[in-house]
């Protein structure tokens, strides 16, 4: 039985209550997690503040960069420990975790170390009446203690996506992992100590959101900025908390992303890409596509081929190489996703495949397994076409013209990402520009260059992170004016 503790000022600590961590694939308790109370959160923020004013704040950029590279190297050395932590926390197939989640943990430190090392400065000379002039230059300073509030769906990838730039910019951090996925953050504490990150730079407080560790952290007056990934409703609550003290927020939130498949696409690539964009990580990817629009001449063939591909996805344990899909994260989440499965049918959907719970072997019956599901036949106003489900499901609808499909794709309160499948170059540019989304993938999905801006339009987010764009959030830009 594992014991997962808070990590405060370089030490693992547990002062109060504990809560259980269950494995999603069989529902059994795999460990207990120390819940941080208000005093623990306060201690973590104070440690972070002291490190900011102390050793971390005194480091040169190049020493900081070297340390971040050491963090990445240590993650790579302990790769299998992180794979194991993620497998047991989220229950997804090991090959997905090995290729997506854990490698990004290391890359997130290296890429932002490179960004901060290479960021250009600016300076201006100005004439003055005495003829001697003045020199202006800008400095990027840390924003302070950054609160990092994380979701459960890609725990290590999403947590380090915030930590890399925050630490590269010289900030110190207090991380609140999701209550569902505490393990990777705890392991990262060991990594930080092993490579000599000064104590207090990286802190972890475990626990829940409202009236618990999450809220204690986001309302703490010594937190200088809050970066959040999670549901739009939670993001709104965090924005309100940040208003007190006028603290900046970066919000990466929900989505109801559209995939658009034109008849001139490479059908094999579109099927393979849509299979991933709808069902990877059991549909628990914010960038996933739950609305699929297919041009009418290829609609029926597309539905038949995606159905055949989905029916080959075998549910299984993470370490089983034949596993094509893991379970949902929790009982509550399965309850929510199944309620949408019922709603789709009530509103008149044709269930092309799935729609319920698979029959699993006895040992796995306690897990939160669910069938991957495809629907057709619903109007665009149907509930499952408007609200984010965050499960392994999609609705496929035919369309006739580019103008029509753009109107339908954009008719949604979210605007995170889109996937477009087409062989027409002119159309690519027209459609990419017209889609109301922060990210448009063409003939691909979830292809990430970490130097590019990442974030959502409309209710999917506020702000952009990635490459130099992250500096806008994680640093204060200061102008120094010197009279010569
Ligand atoms: P969630 O909003 O329920 O929880 C996210 C985190 O916020 C958790 O750590 C939770 O404990 C904490 N929290 C909850 N209430 C809080 C409060 N009042 N104050 C402070 N902290 C609070 O989200 P989730 O269920 O963990 O994740 C799934 C959601 O995340 C989906 O909506 C998905 O689309 C979204 N997501 C978005 C992105 C993106 O990049 N846009 C990436 C991944 C996930
Ligand atoms: O790739 C990323 O940087 C990122 N933030 C991915 C988000 C995935 C959502 O589930």
C-alpha cells in the first residue's frame, strides 16, 4: 500500500487527514494520500516565497537552465517509475503513457529551459534635451509564487507543461494535483531533491478543490499568479478567487471540439486520426473531438470504417500490450458519461456501436470500464452535441458545403481545438482561419511543437502558453531607463 505525502520545503509531510486512491481498472485501494489542510498550504506558500527571495532568486539564468536540464535527465532516468505511477493513477495503456505522457514530462523542462536561455531582450536609445540621451532596456522578472492547479486526465504531461515555464522564468511553485492522480507529483518531489533544486522551489499539496487545498491555495494572499487546467466551471471560480488581489490567471479549460472530414481527404489517415482524437485515453483528452462532421459523399463509408476500427479496441489492463483502451478515471465520471449515453438515446440517436458498459472478467468488474460509442442521427442542438462529455464517444453527422460546416462547427460555446481532414490547400487555409478555436490541426491531431501558442478561444480558455508566449504569463516585464 503506497503512502503519498505532501512535499513542502523539500520534505515529504503528512499532518492531518488521509484519503484513498483507487485504481480505475479494478476500483481497489492502491494507497492513501495525505490531505493538505489550510496550515499545510500556508507552509507550502511560505516555503515557496522564501525560496524566491533566497537561493532560487539568486541563481543566474544559466545555472537555472542547467538545473532544469538535470530535472529532465532525472525524469528520463526514472522513466519507468513515472510510467508505473501514471498507469496506476489513470489506468490507460502503457504504450500511450510511454509515448505521450511521460516523454512530455521531460521535454516540458528542456524546451522552456531553452526558451529562457534564448529569449531576446529589447533596448531603445532616446535623445534627451541635454544631448546625452538615455538608454531603456527591459528585464523579465518572475511573477512570484505560482499556484499550479492540475486536472487528472494527463497528470504528468499537464503538470509539467506548467512547471517547466514557471520554473524556467525563475518563479517558485505550489502544485495542487488532482485528487484522482497524486502520484507523479510526489515522484517529482524526489526528482527535485535528487538533482539539487533548492528546497521550497517546488511544493506539492494534495487534496480536493472547493473549501479544501485547491481553494486554500488559490485564495492565499502570497500567491502571485494562478495557472489552471480543468473544467470551465472551475476556471470561473478560480478567476473569481484571483480577482481578490488582482492576480493574473492562465486558464486552460473544457472543449467540445469538432473534426471536419472533407471528401477529398486521405480516408485512411482521417480514420486513424479520428480514432485517436475521439478515443485516446478513453476519450479523456481536452483536445479530443466529440463532434465529427463528414462530407456527405463519404459519410456512410466513414461511419462504417470508424465503427470497425472502434470495435477492435480491446479494453484491458495498462501493462497488457493488447489493451486498446483503459477505463474512465472514477465512478463519478463514469456515472456522468453514462448519463450522456442515456441522454443521446432519449434524444433520438442511432447507436452505431457501444452505448454501455463492457462485460469484463471478474477481477476487473470493480473498475470503471465503458464502451467506446458512436452515434449518428442527432440534430446539432442535441445535448451530447453541445456539452463536453469527456468520454470515449462521438457523434458523426453529414454536411454538404464548407460554409455550412463552418457555421455548425463554430456554433458552440467552447473553442479549444479542431481537426480538419482535406487534400485541398486553398480550403485548408480558409477553414483554418474561419474556425473559432485556439488550435487547428490539419491532417493530424495532437501534434505538438512546444514553441507554438497553446490555449482556447471562447469558454475554453484565457491566455496562451507555449514557447515565448509562456513568458507573457510567467514573467513581469520591467523597463529600466538610464539617463546617460
Ligand atoms: P476540474 O475542474 O474538476 O478539476 C481541476 C483541478 O481543479 C483539480 O485539481 C481540482 O481539485 C481543482 N479544483 C476544483 N475546484 C476548485 C476550486 N474551487 N478552487 C481551486 N481548485 C479547484 O477538472 P478535471 O475533472 O480534473 O479535468 C477535466 C477537465 O479539464 C475537462 O473539462 C477538460 O476539458 C479540462 N482540460 C482542459 C485542458 C486544456 O488544455 N484546455 C487540458 C486538460 C483538461
Ligand atoms: O500538449 C499540451 O501541452 C497540452 N496542454 C495538452 C492538453 C491536453 C488535454 O487533455
